[in-house]
C-alpha cells in the first residue's frame, strides 16, 4: 500500500492527479503542469515534499560522525547554516544526496545538533547505512527519523513575502534568512523549522511543521495566493535549474565527480570520509565522464537513457523534458571528457538521430534564461 503525506486529503479535494513516487501517493499536477511551472518562475508555487525525510542527530560525536559520513565537510557550518552533500559508499558511488543543517543553540531545536533531509525513496536505506556506520565506528550519538513532521516547499520570487502574509509570525524570520540558512521559530502553526533552500532555481523556503499542523499551513498559503504545484512541475523546474535527481544523474555506481557535484566534495581537510580513497583514485586516473546540459535543435523530446554520439565517444541522456521557460526540449547528459559547451552532438530519438547543443548548467536561474 502506498504511503500518504498529511496533506493527501487536501490534494485529493483539489482534484490532483495522484501517482506513485518512491512508494508515496503524491500529486503529479492539479491541472496544467505548465501553468504550475510558470507560477513558480513568476510568482509563487507550493509543493508538498513531506515524503522527504528528516533525520535528527544529537550527541557528543554528531559532528565527528558527519565528517566521516559526508563528502562535504560540516566543519564549514556555523549554527543556522545549511550544506549540500553526498553520502558515499566505499567505492565512491552516491548512496544519496542530502542537505545537512547545523542547528543550535541559537538558533536551534532542543536536543538536536544537526538535521539531515534525505530523499523519500532512499530514506530507509539511508538510515540503515547511518546506523551501521555509527555501530561500526563506535560513534556516541542518537539518530532519530522525524516521521512526525511535514515539509512544504514555498518557491518563487514572491515566495518569502507570501509565506509571511500567510503566517505573519514567520514574516520577519523569513525576511532575515539568508540563502542556505535555517532557523526554528514558534508561530500559529506551532514550532516551525524554516530553511531558505529549494529545488527549483528560484528564491523561496522550505517549512517543516508538525504533521497535524500542515493542512492549516497549506490552506493559509493557498489563501495568500500561492499556487499548489505537483511533481511534474517540480521536475521541469529542477531540470531547468540543472539540479540532479537521485536515480538519474547519480546513483550508487556513479561518483559525484561524474555527476557535476565535484564542488560538494571537500578534499582539503585531513579527514577520511567514506569513499574518499576511491574518489582520489578515480580523479588521478583522469578521463572522467562529465554532466552537461543539452538543448535539442528542432522537434522531439529528450528523455533519460537516450544515446548521445560525440566525436569523443558515446554518452547518455540522464534526464530530459520539454522546458516551459525555454520553449524547447532540454536535458542533462553524461558525456565523455573533452566535450565542451557549444559543441554539437547527436541524440538517438525514437524517430532517428537529432542534433543537440551542449550547454553549461543551469539553463535557468532566478527566472533568467542562461542557455
């Protein structure tokens, strides 16, 4: 049986088309996916992302544990800051990508030092991996899966202002929050965890509240003018923003170095995180594959797993879609070393080979077309 978020009944009442996503029954769209996409680029859209899981860490060894668990270094985090990182296996493959928050005090939540937000489909295996590493290395810390929370993403150029109108007690904290910062506050929806993060390439925030408070918060956001958006728009937005999707751009057999995520790997500090030795061997060997953008020149739609031919060898599309902002088909592709932005390549579409322009990522950032 599919799992449901605390907002499921509101989605169904709004006429959302529901689909199976990682074992969760989630809204694909409430009507026009393209209109939902444009609402986020131009004003404000909201997403139910309660299927993603928060894992709270507390204890004397929490920091040391994360320095072994993650490829990025949590020593860079001051209280109230967030960090994007990958969690790797010993071969350097990506177990999951996640955001790590260092909490407080101040600001923070009682008995929590760090919070990780992980992907829905990998949450159970992620937690099992963390528990195994904690036991193997003897780290003294508590790990708590927060399945009592709901998470709403408020995204778009008007997102923070609109969230402040929906919940005036949140207006000042949201206005003061910098990119990749987080704070815990109390308001009309109880204790809320605010983070200025997102998955769309636009400004905005993600708000975690107790599950029973989520429907009232969602309805307040809609009443303030936010447009409910489903997974369809979330995917086209993240692809325009050049953001990876686990299982497409990265997986347990793909390293961050081949997924456009080398910037999330901190090799400067003297620490032996899981997967470091394998990454250093791969980097020393050279000729790594790289992740770049593609813009189709003509009709057709790019899709995952389509073959790409280049003068330097073959590649593969990892994600593809029609871009409502560019009004063209775009995708991300794993391509051989030596392929550069501005090159022309050939993609094997169902109707035959089609030319595509290699682009830097992202295609769109803060509403501005870059490709």
